[in-house]
């Protein structure tokens, strides 16, 4: 087996694992792939983000189809958020080219740490749905066709709009799909059930990811020799994650997400410990 073929198989396997976990968590899988491309394969921030976003696009396309068939996507919420995410997705693809490697990794790790802490502290009832008090909010009733259960939660159009715009930027800048913002928002503020959150989050990302990929491609920021096998694995992994999600409880999905975010953040921070003043023995002037 040649080194190129072995590398391709490694990328396919990475895509399957990342996409399967991403589908369970509603994040698109990029939050695993982007750190791997930085830490193991040493791609630049722009190349890691662009290449990862190709996997995200394949993952969310595959998983969204599965979730749509299950009847678990809140389209009334996902469509406007997804449309508003498109401009930010294009902007993020251009701005990431200016980010130094260490700052990219540490900002990325910080973002993951914030959301991991939020998830660890979240009571189980938030993951299963409930009531939240938000400005400009309204009641929302959603029928989960997969289980036949009717859920009641809230939605706030202005907050959802702001989240959609920010999600688009995070999507392309970090190559993670933006679900790290949408998932905690829908779980904690809107008090949506975890399974509906995963399905809806994927659909939001599905709107913005194609534009982010196109912008990265125009910038030459995508390593297609890595991106294509990753996407192939993402197609399979998205279906696997969507099917497995039917057998996991809401709180368990939240815990899986928190663990994965914590590991990813620790890996990114650990790679730059020697560069920090406290560990290098130097002091900032």
C-alpha cells in the first residue's frame, strides 16, 4: 500500500468518525477534523478551515437528508437562520487567511472551552426541552414525527437572526460548520430537545457551508487531496450518526458533545503550551 493510498484511507476514516459524532451533536464534524488537520497534518489555518468545511458540507448534506426523512427538522426556524448565515460564511473564508497559526488554535480552543463548560453545567432538563424566558419570544409547538412526541419550547426571531449571522462567520473562519453556536443557543435559550436541535442545526449549516466552501476554493485554501476523502467519509458518517441518534437520550447526547469539545480544546491548547509566557519562562513586555 502506497503512502498516498494509506493517507487517503486515513482521511476517509477520520471523515467517518468525525461526521458520525458531528451528526449526534449537531456540529457537522468539523470540530474534530479542523484540530486534526492543524495538530497532526500541520495545515495552515486557512487550509485547515477550508478543507474541514468540505467535510462539514458533505456531513450536513447527508445527515440533513436523514433527519428530514425522520421529520425532526424545525424548518420554520432553520431556513431564516441559514439564509442569514450566508454573508458571514463568505466573510469568514477571507478573514481566516490573516490569522496566525497560534492565535487561530488558541481562539478555537477558547471557543470550544466556553461551550464545553456550558454543556457540563447544563441541567438535564434543558437537554430534554422546557421553557425559557427570552425577549421577543413566542411559544413553539413541534411534532417529532420519528417518535410521535409533541414538544413545546420557545423561539425568539431577533436572537435567532443574530445567531444565524454569527454562525455563518464561525462556519468558514474555523471550518467547523458553526454548530458550536447554534447548538448551545437552541438547547439553553430556546430549551429545545437535543434531537430536534441536532437536526435543525445541521440544516442551518447546510445553507451557509456551500458558500463558505466556494469562497475558500476561490482563495485556494482547500487541500482537495485531503478534502475529497474526508467528504467521502463524511457522507457515510452522517448517515450513521443520524441513525444512532434515535437510540440515545437527550442528556447523553449533550454529554457526548461536552466530552468531545473538551478533548479538542485541550489538544489545541497543549500544542501551544511551550509558546505561552508562563511555560516558556519568558514574560510579556
